[in-house]
C-alpha cells in the first residue's frame, strides 16, 4: 500500500485543493515516482486552429489567475474550472486494459475517487496533483473517468462539495457579447471514460522521477462555428449542451511533461 502525499501548496491553497486518497502499487525490482499534473492551457497551433470553413480561431490571453478568450467582438473571462474525476490509472504497455484486480500488476492506480480536480487558469502552466511509486517499465495509456456524482454512492463527496451534486464539471466567469456583460456558472453532467495513449510510451526508469500532464483545452469549449457561445446556454437542458459536451471530449489530452510546462516533451509544439 502506497500513501499518496499532496504537495504542501495543495494542502493550504483552497484554489488548488485536491482531496486524494491512497493507492495501491505492486512494487517490483525497481520503482520511480510518477507524478500527475493538471493543465488548462491551449494546445498550440496547428492543433488549436479552427478547421477550414469554420471561421476564425479564438485568441487566448492568460493573465493572473484568469483565462481570457476573445473571438470577434465577444469575450469570455474564465475564473474557475473544476472537474470530478475517478479511477485514474496508468496502464502497462503489455496490458490490454485496466481491471479491478488489485494484485495482477496491469495498472498503477493514482486514485479511485471521486476527487475534485481544480485546473489552473491564467498564467499558471500546470498544477501538481498527486505522486505514486510505479514499478520500472513501460506504460502506454492513462485511463480515468469524468464522473457525474450520485447523491447516494457519492454522498460523502457531495457533502464536502455541495456545488457538485449530480454534475461533473463546473466553470465560472463572465461572458461579454457586443458589449453586454453577464456572469455565468456553467455546469455539466457529462459522464465519460477516457483512455489517452502515449507515443512513445512512458518509460519509468528506476530512481528517475517522471511527470504526466492531463490537459483540458478550455479555450475550445465555448466556441461553435467561428463564434463564442454563452456558456449558460450549454447548461443541462440548454440548446448548446451537446455542442459543448462534444468540445470538452475533444479537448482532453495527456502526455509526458517532465518540465511541467503544459506541453508534450516529445512534441513540444503540441
């Protein structure tokens, strides 16, 4: 049994608090620490370029603790982004998928969850989340779930985070359209399993620490057809709910990021 230790900054700064529990590891002939970081920065060009015929791409400015997204005369100021995650696992190269058997060594478990992951906005590239001791070897996928809470099964989590009852994602900020400004709170009940591959695989070397970053490119969430949409219109039951949920799914990436700059170490342009 390996106990995950949060960096001190995450224990004392409410804006970056994640409540992680304990995880299991099988040890092995060699091991190294593998940390998990979070990022909401934009994917660089050409990945963030709008497809042909879809209109201009948004301009993203990271300042202080806010992210500003501008497109035409419209602007979004994002001030917070939090996501409920669970079953965060790192999969071995030779394994077809992770399973629930704790002793067979197919995956290293970061966290069973649910946990509240607060993604950094503004000028902060990444936020440290958790570290696990992983046996030396090659790992080719990160698996996790974006989890809509259940008031029965997740009663303790909801009691500690009452703003996340029956939802999985919460974003706050200000939307400005043609000079008219309004504050918004966007919530989603997206419930999705994610399996993100690494190419090349992550090589865990005995005694050498490694870092993985999960990125949500939030700048793409509230764009549709070359224009920004009001996030409030994408709330549960809203006319743009499906559009934004698809954008969220398409924005997720994970990669090796040992320098923690929010970019893939093997493809620094991505």
